[in-house]
């Protein structure tokens, strides 16, 4: 389909595709097996200025938006979801600074992120606080001109490799989620260390680590917005970042579909390619339709955000929900088309299935997305009935 991309957007997409196909594709199995962070590819993306596609020019970016970010994430995911999330997670850590940072904070951190010299990360999840953002236990106690952070975050993408972190911590436990605040914490700050690096089923080349804060002293100027804004910072950030997860899911699904179509033309059974069998043709047709529908939803949402419409909680949840469910369905069907070979690690399609699963879980499970969608529908209905 023609999504009426601008010349600049086509250039961004094609550049990301070129790097993914020519520099990344042959190293995917290596990165997946070693579980090493993909610094060689990250550096290529930085040299191509792709870390700044969504940032304003005055901060060293290209002046694009969420759609450009989605285009890059999709193209990388089409080859490797692990590399794609390492790229996109830096944007997740950057969004709170873009949305709520002071000019001083933006001028300090955004240019280095835009250049790719430093990666960012977002620290919300804890052992006892995943979907329940109001249950976080990490605390930030005010002490003169500083805050003292104590606690542990886990399952943090880019943990240990990122240099700039946005951390959600409780400044007033008596207020529940309304007592949380957001802080910028730099790697190397005394009292900020890293714990276990997780061994994962999929996206194995991306870093997922614990962040440990032990009497970590943060300057008051590193507070984002103001005290008590942590929950709002988190929710607004996810509204902006969920299109990236959805784009990752679309890319993973498209990559698996590409492989399935190619394999179906080559694989012979009963003296003919399996692509000639109507049952398999119907599978491919359904897969392609689902991928295109997910892409259309993601691009539409990205354009809404880029137009300045920030009241998109329902639509953001829909895109993330639908695209990730499509990714899981399409990659599972792709493995089925490969048959026994699809289950073997000698063939690339099984990795797409492993990578797809996490898109249904992180940045809010799909069950949480359904709750967000339903809550918004009910709220809209109530509002309409009062008119």
C-alpha cells in the first residue's frame, strides 16, 4: 500500500532498510547466540543519524516525529527484533525528557542522544510492580538540594549499556501512584549499579538488566516536571512509545511473512511447490492482510501524534495490542509453513516467533491494553450521554 510518505520519510526508511539488510542480516544468528549487545550496528545507526530522526533540529535531531521512529524500528525488526528494541528503547528513555524536561535538561541530554553517542533507558518495572505502576517501591527522599534514591528496577531494556536513565520513584508513599516522581539519572552516579543481566527467550541481543540504587544521590535539578508527576510522566510516555512497540511487531511479522513466502516457493511436496496448495495460499493471504492492517493502524496513530494530538491512550493501546497479536499469529503460522524445519535453529523463522512474544508483554501486557481501551470506551460513552 502507498502510505503517502514524504521524500524525507522514504529516505529514512530506505536507509534503515539498507543497514538492516546489508550490515545486520548476516550477523543476526551471531548476535542471538552470543547475547552480546549489538554495538557494531548501534554505531552504524548513529553514524547514519538515525537516533535523531524524531528529535527537533535545535537539539541535534532531524526534525521528524513518531512516524520516522516507527519506520526505522519496523525496518530493523524485519531483520532482528533484538537490535530494533535496543534502538527503540533509547527513544523510550528519551520521550519523558522531550515531554517534560526543562530547556536546561533538554539541551544537556538530547543532543548526545540524537547523535547516538549515548543511549537512554526508562526505569519503571520492579519485581513487585509491572502492570501496577502504582506499586513501585523504589524511593526518592529529599535531602536539601538532592534526592536520595533506594530500590531496584528490573527487566530494564538497555540496562547497563545506556548512559542516561529516567527513573520513576516514590517521593510520597501515602499518595499511591500520585506520590511518584521522575528523575534523570546518569550512569556512573555513585550508588547506581547494575545487577543481573537476564537470559531471554527472544530479543536476546538486547540488554535486559537490573538497576540497583543504594543511597544514590541525585541533584534536585534532575527532577522531571515536579514532584508527584511520575505517574503522568509514565502514562504520557507510554502513549508516545507504544507505537514503537507496535512498529516492532509489524516489522517482526513482515520479516516472518517474507521468509514464509520465499520458502513456500522453494519447498517441494508431491512434485510441486507448496505455494501451489490452496490451503497454504489462504494462510499467506491472511498473514499478509493482518500485517497490512496492523501497519495501517500504526502509521495512522503515529500521524495523529505527530499532528499534535496527544489524547491517544485508546488508540495507542489499540495499535500495540493489535500489532503484537498479529506478530504472534503471523510468526506462528510462518513456523507452521516451514514445518519441522521451522522448529530448527538452523532456519531463521523460529527466532521471529521467539522475538514476537515479548511484544505482547512489555510496555503494558495486552490484557492491560484491553483494559485501557475498554475504560476509554466507557468514558466516551458516559460523556456522550451527558450532552
